[in-house]
C-alpha cells in the first residue's frame, strides 16, 4: 500500500485536519454503491448513494473488529459548516474482511442530501481493541458529531483507513424536469 498516495488527497482536501488527524493506513477500505466504487475525490450523485453501500475492511490479522463512521464535514454549506460534522452512518463490530452489514448499526444510514454546493462524504474505519458492547457517546443527533472526539472517547486511536467522495445537490436537474 502506497501510504503517500493514500493520504495525500486527504490532506489537500482537508479531510485530514477537519475530520481526522494524520495517520498511516493500516487496513484497506472498499466502498461501493451498486456498480460505482468510491475512490478519493470521485463524484457520486446523491440518488446513486441513496441506499447503503457495500463496505469491506481488511487489514492486519489480530484486529477482529472495526468501527465505521460516515460523516459530512461540509453541512449545511461548505462555506459555512456550522453542523460540522453531520453523522450519516455508524456501524461497530464489523468483522475483519466482512461487509459492514454484519456489524452492529448504531446510527442508521442516511444518504447524501447536500442542500447547496459540493459536499465531501467521508468514510473512516477504526480498528477496535475488541468487541464493543456499547459506546461512550450516546448518539442522539446527527449534527455536530466529532469523529476525532468519538474515537478518543472510545479508545479507537487513529484511523485504519479513510475514503471520501464528493456529491452535490440535484436541484438544477430537478428544476429542468
């Protein structure tokens, strides 16, 4: 795994800094919406990401479970992200090499719904130290979630892997119909 190639796009787009701290990838994260794979910086239409993606995390042996967080750091507007971060999805206890559907969903999936501008949607995978029975932060609201704070409170450490895609509102398309 080329560490620089995996991390550089995350630095230039401020995913590292705004959402997470700099890390060395320790797992491979694959995310796919229907037939569209997610690659850092790719564009995905909100309607194409309305349903949960297939997510697989594979890494070093010895970490049987992962936590997956999906956030929008640009909510409600990239120029004024007062809801940073908007929690779109959280799954804990994802077995090594399994699909996220085999983990325990703590926050149901919510597809991208950017009201204006281009938003980044960030998937962050963390290695767990063991099976998590519960989390220290009670998840009641989606707005103003902090991936960094959540990881600290639950002793998850730095991310094992991260991917992001861009999405923007379909409003212009709707207006032309």
